[in-house]
C-alpha cells in the first residue's frame, strides 16, 4: 500500500519517540521455573528468578535470584494469613 512517505532514516527519526503502554498484570499469577540446588542453571544473568525446591538448608523451598555471581536465596516466611499475628522463636 503506497503511503507517499519516503522511508529514509532521516524521515523515520522525525516521527519521534514511540510511546509504549504496558498493560496491568496485577491479577496475573506467575509460575517460576522449579529447580533443585543440583540442577540450577549456571549463574551470570543478573535478575533471573527461580523457585528452588531444596534451597533453604537442603530440604526447604525458597526463591533464588541470580545476582551475576551466585544464586542468592530469598527465604520464604510464614504461611499466608489474614491476621496480623506473627510467631517468633525466643531464645532463653
């Protein structure tokens, strides 16, 4: 389809910066890739996020982030609850 516009680099630059609109994902669940410590992919790609089934002490699950050097553990906390009550272990 003919537009009558010369598609040269200088003409394209005159169009300006495109506006990108990202739709909201607030009601979307995310499923992370599952790994064990033994089968984690090589680190070195900053920002990757995975679920490690045995990454917290060898038997508990955690989330891990690739910081470019290591997979860094993000401990999972207490179970989800509708109350404000938190449990703490107090050493005597």
